[in-house]
């Protein structure tokens, strides 16, 4: 007697749940539209990564390479190690640069040159 009432109540609940799921399924987008939305979001994320991370890094690398290629004798440079000196000898086609640090001349790789300082930059630093 109790079992049949419980079974009837369970059947009624299953019928309600299936009606709700059928209504939700009718509102759900078709698989092709869902796939298109997901691919669109992934494309937007890839574009954001490119414009916010990859492109600025490539621009900085290009500017650094142009600065290294434009080095000439007498330019004041700062190395990656923090040494400040003047370019004493530079050979085209070679990766090595001789830098005069005052009393000592050292040989460094071109890629280790961090920045080129100008006289105008030195005056700005002195004013601060």
C-alpha cells in the first residue's frame, strides 16, 4: 500500500522533470551555433594575446636590434650587467664589441648591450 503511493509519486515527479528538461532543451542553441560562439570567443582571446603581449614584444625586439645595428665608435652604452662605457672598437659582421670602461677595455657581445645613452639623456638625469 505504501509502496504503490511512493511509486506513483516518483512517476509523477519524473514526468515533471522530463517536462522541464524538454522545455530547457527547446531553448538551448543548436550544436552548430554553440560551436560558432565558442570558436568566436577563442578567436577574440587569441587576438587579445597578440595585440597585448606578442606585438609589443616584437616591436621592442625590433627597436633593440636597430639600436645595436646603428652603434658606432664613441657611442656611450650600458650593458646588461650594468657597466657603462663607450664603444671603442666595433667590427661589422662580428658579434663582439670592445667597450672602454675608463681604465679597462672589455669585449662584450652586441646582444649584451642594453641601451645607448645620449648626452641629452645624461643631462636629463643630472637635472633630476
